[in-house]
C-alpha cells in the first residue's frame, strides 16, 4: 500500500469536514418505491436464486440504522469526531405520503434534525432526492413522465419554505448512476431495460434540477444549490487512437452530459468520487492493486483528476461522497489520508474545493447489495443498534483537527 508523507497544509477555516448519508439507507421504516420493490415477488425470486440456502433478510432495508430515531446520538458522535458538516437527504415519501397531502409532522422531524446539526455547529447539507420516491409516483412512471418535474418542484418548495435555516442544498443525487441502474441495466427498481425510458428520465431529472434551483433561490436567495454527480477518473491506458477516443467518450457520457446542461443553474458542484477507470481500446482494464470488499479498485489519488476536470465550469467543488466498503477497516484510514492529500494538492494547484464529506457516517443499506457492504466511519450492530466508532474514523478526526 503506497503512503506518502503526512497530510499537511492549510484548508480554509470554512472548509466543510464531515460525512454523508441518505434517508433510505439509514433512517429505517421508509415506505417508498424501494421498500416496496425490496419485497416484491420478482425481487424475492431473484434473491432466492442467488441465495439458494442463505437468508435474504439482509436485502430488506427494514429498520436500517434506525437513524430516524437515533439522529441525536449519531450527530453527537460526528461532533465528537470533529465534523462541522453533515449531508443528509429528505425522504420525499415521508413528506408527501399521498399525492398533494403534506405531512407537517415529518417536516418537523427534518427541522429537528437540521436544528440539532446547527446547535452542534454542524452545517446541514441537504439532498432533496436520493433515488427514492413515494409509491404514488408509480402512476406517473416516476421520472419518466414530465409531470414528475412539477410534482418534484412542489415538494421542493414545501420543504425549502419550511427549512429556512438550511442554506446548502443538493437537488438530485447521481442522476447518471440512477438512470443506468434503474432504466438501462435492470438492477434497481423499476428494473427497466429501455434506452427510451432512460433518456426520458435523464431529461426530466435535468428539468427537475433546473426548476428546483429556481424554486430554492426564490425562497432563499442566499442558498447555495448544487447536485451530486458521480464522476470517475477516466484514464487512457495507452496512446492508441481508439483508446483515446473511447476515454473521451466515456468521460463525456459519465462525467459531463448532465453537468453541461445544468451549469447555468448551479452554485457548486457536488462531486462523488469512487471510481478510476483505465481504458484500453473500448475496455476498462484496471490494475486493481487494492480493492474494496465490493471489488472496486481503491485509487484515491484519482480524485485529483476528477476535480481538475471540473475546472471548466468555474464553480466551487464540494466532495459530497467518497468512501469504500471495508468491513474490517483495513484500508479506510489509508484511503482517507491519501484522498485528502490529493484534494490538498488540487487546492494548492488553484482548484476551489470547499469540503470533504466521507461516505458514510454510518454503515448503511447498500441498495441492491443489502447490508453486507460496510461503508461507515461508525459501525452499526444491526441486532442491537449499537454504534462503534471505527479506528479509521479516529484517524480522519485527527486529520480534521490538524487542519484547523
Ligand atoms: C450513492 C450512495 C451509495 C454509495 C456507495 C453512491 O453512488 O450515492 O447512495 O451508498 O455510492 O455505493
């Protein structure tokens, strides 16, 4: 494992240091399109095929980390670790359980959570849509129909008007990953394999972002509004013309297609960095020197390239996710340290990086992979809901304190 010198140099005093979560992955007891899909006959049949003898319980989000009830404990741990920022998402299905009927008790819950953050000196960074939708959206085929845009912006206007103390918003999370998994590759609900549907969804998410941007800015002109995009570091593995062309093409489709279209309605870019992709010809041929529990190559230094590539947009960049599945906590401390060094290099080269939010604060429900991958700085014992701070979280905390 390559380790350079200790992380050293200055991040600004206002730099956001913290971690990220999303509602469905940690709250527990959500009723939305995902929770329904998890238990659908088709999904259960698929799981029984892949797990003929084992239990499939791990694939139902259920109580998750019970963060909905334990947010005070979790935020106090974040505070103890020196975090000054926390990314959470609002669960649309809680706010609008029936079309047009808003649940103010649930809105109050998110007021309490964000107020508690503020009380602790933790800036809340709030995502409005992290892939889950109310089940009634099925009648509009979720984001396939253009009605979704106005339905989403109505929900956004209610939420933002009720959370006036929140100034940092992310409209949508990783539209490219969602479209690919849900509409092209049939991995996630609604498990379609339709380019036509995928293009419609992608377009509507662009419109939804733009509308949401306008709505938020009207309600709170001081708000900073971004999206979270999952950009990889695509690297040409040789200088052959086909390699160079494919590298450019992958970069364009994955990293640029969405951003280019929304760049005029964007105050900052939320960058989720997980992947390095070494391209040879039209294929990805990574060295995979070190991999996570999910088999993903760990290539922390690539975040530098992912940041540098965004220079053309002239926007501040917040790292809104970056992390690894590492149950034994073998690589996380090293990974965080190397990532922060690369960010620091980017800053010293003139890139405007304003925060680093590790994925995730807590072990979480990892979508179609269930509870087995462990991404948390804090380990969750799902039987007892006991929280245990991982060693790597202490290392991250040390880095944060050394940079203040
Ligand atoms: C998503 C998270 C997910 C993480 C790790 C990101 O693409 O936004 O919800 O848990 O990756 O797979």
